[in-house]
C-alpha cells in the first residue's frame, strides 16, 4: 500500500416511469440477492497495485460479486500515464474518502459495498471485507438491466420503500486489458487489469417509485459490459446492482 506521504489526490438520458419494453432476459433473477459491488481504485503507475489487481481478477470469477477497476490519474505524473485513468475516477475516490472519513486517498484501495475499505491485496482480508459489507447491507434492491426490442438498454427500478434517496449509476467496463508498462514504478511489467471502468455516470435520483430509464443501442460500445449501481446519496452504502454482458 502507498504510504500516507504518497497520497494525492450526467449522463443525459430519457427518463421514463413504468414498465420497460424489453426483449431478452435480465442479467440476474430479480429475486436473487444483488451482488456486492467492489471498487478497486488503482493505477498502472503504482508498484503496490498489481497484487490487488490480481485479487480483483479472482473476484471477477464470482457471481455474487461485481468487481470494478477504477483507474485514478494522480499517479500519471511519476513517469507512466495510465491509459485507463480519469479525473472522474479520482473524484469518485475522493467522495468515498469524505464519506468514510479517511484522512487521505491511497492506492490500491478496494471499497466494498460503499461501506468499508482495504488495500485488497490479501485474500483473507478481502474475504473479511466482503463479509462486513454483506452484514452492513441494511437494505437490498434488485434492479433489472435488460435489452429493449431495439437492442438498447433498459434500467428498471422496482417500487420499494426507501429510507433515503439513491443515486442510480450506469457503468460501462471492459472485461480485460493487458498492458506492458514502459516507464515508471512498474517499468517492464506486463499487467492485466479486470473489469476496467470506462464510464461511471449518474442516470438520476431514485426515491423508491417504479422507474425505468431507456438508453439507445449505441450507448454501450461493442464488446463492453454494462452495470447499474444503486447507491445512497453522497457516496453512501450501495443497496443494489446488476450487470449485463454484451
């Protein structure tokens, strides 16, 4: 893990209420518990990150977990510009730092269900954090992510009593990327990153009413996967998620 001295640092869609015009199946049965969302804040320029990247790859094999790799940009100055890094990912990590009352941001950092964090490099600790996140999930919502008749995407939120409004996020990600790092702390390393986030955008605020968002077919690039993450406002606990692979 990086030492404390090394830290640094909407989508416009049509909104529709009611049932979606869908063709195909949802990404998971609505009766099943939603997967635990694990967000790894990482960088190809950080020598401590590859171990956590590998752990995220192991989590990617599990159907009960939605692991996402968010590459931050504050390591880019050190000699290697991460091709998947973005300022938006860094801002999301800072949002968690405020909510979780962290003194600083760091890499690697896994955030589990929006409620607990750890470097994520050790399997035993990853397992412990998953258990804590599951135990702290006071409410679980099962959104549906489906294809429409026009091969677009529909995000369907069921009617539910909510204790607090939630942000509904649309996430696009690539299953894997392989990179040979030419400079910086990981110079010469051949890195594999899993479920690499390419966009993380807010669809809107959900207050518990039956709601549907529809997106056109070209909203997701060919070969990309898409997920929906339902999260209490201001980077609070994640209460639901679903994914749809292309």
